[in-house]
């Protein structure tokens, strides 16, 4: 089955993910010193970044007109919506920065090459990090799902202050509202100077 329009989604026909408690352990956790390759070809260590960092994670972005990973992708709770989520962070990027996010990153287990194509196609003003080897995913025990033999991160967003997780958005639904929710949180919780 070919990918449907990746941007226009009727969320009332897509099953919402349930809160399975998969991120309950994350607030207050220190990010481990793990290098991740970014779409700008820089190695990023989230633990070493000073200030406030926003990282939104998603299962995997699709490519228009390409074959879906599995035929029932849209019926897997939390699977559909990676491109709308990414585009919403793109569209609110300047506002997120003004609200105190010094760094914004996307994160998935897709390969660097796949992510680089997507970042160029969507004209992203931020880098996307590849955790293809699941190093960060396993170190933080991020919630995952297994689809077609692949381990994918369930959709979430992290607020990281000086290498420590301050807040987690999980589950995220609908995905295209995640950036707006993060922006509202940043405005309500400014970094103390």
C-alpha cells in the first residue's frame, strides 16, 4: 500500500495511543553521554548541551508515494503523524527559540541517510538525530514499539535543561499539536536566569 498524504490526516479516524507509563521514570534523569549523528553531519551529545533543549521523538517519517512499512500502519496507536509532528516543529521553530529553547532536535531510529533526505525535503531549520543503534533509546529506556522487525520510538517530547530531563510530553496525540503544546509549556515555564 502506498503512503497516503503525509500532511492531511483525519485524527478522528486514527487510534490514539494510551498512556502506558513508559516515560514515568524520565523526569529528573540525567542524559547519558551518547553521541548521535545529526542531519547536519555533526555528532551531537545531548548531555553536553548547555541551556534548554527540546527533543521530539517519533517512530519514523514516510515518503510520499512510497510503500508503507506495514499495511495497517495507520491503525497502530501512535504510529501515524510523524511528518505532521515534524512540520509543526518546523513551523513553530522561531517561536520555540524565542520561548527559551536553545536547541531543537527531532529523534528517530531511522538511518542518517533517510533522515537527511527527509530534513532536506521538509526544509527543516533544525537537525534530526539518528539513534539507529538504539544507544540513547536503551540508555534512557524510552518507550518503543516493534513493527515489521524494527524497533521504533513511541512519540514523545523531552525538555532537557543542562543535560537533565525537566519535562516529558507523552503520549503525544494528535502529533501535529505537539509543537504547540511544547511552546505553551516553554512560555509557562521560562528558564530561570
